[in-house]
C-alpha cells in the first residue's frame, strides 16, 4: 500500500502517487470531491479561507453521527501505531521513521481537539 506513495521530496501525496492503480486515483478523487472541495468552499464563503491558499494535506474523519470533519493543512493530527519493515530492525518508541520504512498501520488515534462548528 505505502510502497506506491513517494513523499521523499517533502511534497503532499497526489493522485499520481497511486502509480498505475486506477482504484487509487478514483478513491483519491472521490475523497477530494466529496469532502475536501465542499469544505474549502464552505470556509471561503464563511471568510475563513483565502482562495490563494493551497490545500497541501487533508484528513477526512467520519464520525458516528454522520457529520464528517475535514481538517486541512496544519489542522491535521493524530498518532499512528505502525509496524516497521523487517529490514529496519528494532525501533524505539517515538523514533521517527520514513514512510518507506512502514510495513503497515495497526492503530490510529485522533488528536484530541474540539470539532469545529460549520458555518
């Protein structure tokens, strides 16, 4: 899964990072159109987002109440518990590793923060 995404240049993932995987492209585009674009439009309309600000990162959190929470750029947060690739050897808790060194994700915990109200 993560082998197809290369962010070693520091850039945000793009649909092209899905490689030749059409499902990856379709999923990425669906998430952007379903969640990210409407959220940016809401924020622009409410005066909370400037047209010239680039969305470099996003996180769509789907809550049990059915009301999604979309975080943009520096609003992202959370903690992943990951399994490193075997070739990395022992990894200390809290040690930073690169995306290419992750074999899988076993748990995700959202950053605690109050859900922003929509305007």
